C-alpha cells in the first residue's frame, strides 16, 4: 500500500511540474515581442559643405543638400557632413528627433547595456556659428546642426589622425520613435576621414524599450 501511495505522489509531482512548465511557456508566448529594428549603415560624408541624409527606417541614403540648406519632411532621421551630425528637429527639420548622450562609453557599458530610452531630456538642433563649409578656400558659416554631438564621437588629434570615442547616443527619430546609435568607424582603408560606419537600433512599436 505504501508503495502505491509513493508512486501516486511521484506521479502527481511530475504532473504538477509539467503544468507549471507549460504555464511558463504560455506566459512567454503571450509576452509582446520586441519590434527593435536596426543594422549598420555606411555613409560617405567626406565632402565639405554637404549633408548626406539617411533614413533609419529604410537604412538608406535619401538625399543631400548644401550645408546651409534645411530639409523639410519626415523621410530622413539623420544627416552627416564630415564628422558633424544633423537630426530632423529644431532648426534642422520639421521632425520630432532629438538626442541624449548615453551614460558610459561603448567599451565600458556596452551596446546591450542601453536597454531603455529616457522619456524626456532630448536636445534638438540649433545654429552653430562657426561651421566649416569649405577647406580650400577656408570658409565658415552659420549652419544648423546637432551641437550636443559635436566632438563627442570622434576627434582629430592631428591632421588626418582621428580617434573614435566609442560614445553611444540615445535618439528619437523624425517620427518620434526611440533608438540608439554607435559610430563604429570614421576613416576608410586609406585613412581618409568622412567614411562613417554607423550601428543603429530603433523601437518600431513606439515604446522606449531598446532591448
């Protein structure tokens, strides 16, 4: 009799564990799936005085303009001119973009450590008085740019000698969606600047989840 009771008890325990496991699997299946999208974009922004516009949604170049010109519309999220960055917001565009300098550098905190975008605190583009639009002849102008990002991701120590700072930025896109970016490269195989490799991810469902 005691053997039968022991067998029944063991069967009940196994059944209970199986039920709990299935319930956990069901819970995992019912959790909303993250709609985080992204990849890498290579941008040739080596020309002086010209913005190269990029859509993070398509991962492609969508246009270009002179440095002093503004581009309206929501078909672009970011633009690049040499090491300068422009976002679709503020004095640069009609979008809802913005940027925050994330805590810690990539090598210290890591790309995966940036798991959620803040709700507020995003800087928008503004006019920069001494924007270099030409090297030869040397010329400066008032140009709208993301001043918060200036000299925050790459610096030139000496002529032609660039150092990537491995800084992660949290951004909002032109449509107000949240994301993160990391500049992986600024020079090409010949050591010439203005050849950017950008890693990016943005949350397509509109939430601040960046996991």
